């Protein structure tokens, strides 16, 4: 269409620059006016680093291995109690109808049961079993995030988090870390982190999987731009900056992306005027051979 061809040709000229004699004819360069192109300023915002992990929605508030450890402790405690009761019963009958070997066997069982209960208690403690289990509120779910062990020291309780379910890839469920990691699974070398996720529409179901993002570290001031301002030339991210009366390609480094904005770690300073709409058209135009309409 005519206007698209006009945008492409005009953008190509502006992106590639103009002869030096024409540039000197203008006393004050101004931002080019190209149909379909909108610009905005690169701003700053306080952001935090993000730890990403695989997550699973749970029907209960703890991983299966912790639940199994808690069950094992309950069974061991019950065995210890019964063994102690049996010893006391037989001791009251000592010298009477109770054979000596029965009393010795009961005492051995009591010692074994007490040792088993002690082991089960230590296993549960290693899983963080002493942490109080807060109840879920209305429209809340537990999500267990499996964090790589290298990120374990960075995760703090009560940190902000979010969950994107595979079933709803376009929606982010806000949440917060309920308890920090208390152990590392030697089989997977990951640590489970319990996240309280808000689901006001009740669409999450136990067993659903997805991606969890945990905010970590101290907030820092960073340069941010709308995600639509970033385009890719092969694998290189770049933005178009309006300067000296033309649009200039500027390779950039990317950081944290959130809420429709992405951190620029290098290549653009705060206050720079960048193309926020139409950057893809400028990129296509800049690739056209010279003289091509």
C-alpha cells in the first residue's frame, strides 16, 4: 500500500543518514515525522533481580517428600508410644506371669522405636517441618517453585513472586514467597520454595505447571523502555533513537522484563527519545538495498 511504501522509503533515508551538506543547511535538527512511527523517552524505574524456577500448583501446602516425612514421623511416634506402654505393662507384671524374655524384647523395641522417631524428627526438620503452616485465604493456591541450589541464598521469605501457568500463557498470577528454601533435593539439586498465589477467578487447578519468577535482592534504579521498542537484528536486540534529525539503530543490552517494560543495561541512557511504535518497520526499511522502493 502507498503509505507503507512511503514509511519504508522515508525510514530508510532517515535511518541511513543524509549528505553532510544537507545537514549543515539546518541550524537545529528536529525529530523526523514518519507516519506510523511514535516515540517516547527512556525512563528509570526501581527494579529487582529475578530468580526463575519451574512451578507446580499443589492441593496441599507442602511438597510430597515433606508430607511423607511428616507421616513417617507420626508413625514413628506412635510406634514409640506403644512400645513404651508395653514396657510399662510388662514391668508391672515382672516376677509374676510375664516371662523375662518378653520384657527384654519390649525394652529393645522401645529403644528401637525411640531411635526411629528421633531419625524421623531430624528428617522433617531438614525439610523445614518446624515452620508454621499458615492457612490459605480465599482465592489462593500453593505453588511449589523448584529453585536451583545456586539461587537458594538469594530467596527471602515474603518476597514478591508471580506464576505464569502453562495453561494460561498470557496471564501472570501475582503472589509472594511464604517460606524460604530449607533443603536441597540431592536428586534434582533444586530447593522447593512455597509460594502463595492469588487466583481471584478460580482457574488454577492442582497439578498445573508453569514458570515462577521470584524477586530477589535490593531494588535498584534502572533504565527501562516499553518491550515493543526492542527489535532484533538476528540475535542482537536494538532500539531506534531519534537524534540529529534521523532514527539511529542502537544495539542494547537487556535485563529484567516486567509489566510491559524491559530493563536496558547498556546502549541507551535515561532521557533518550526512542521509537516505541513502528520500530519493526524501521528495521525492515534499514535492511532494504539502496535505491529499492
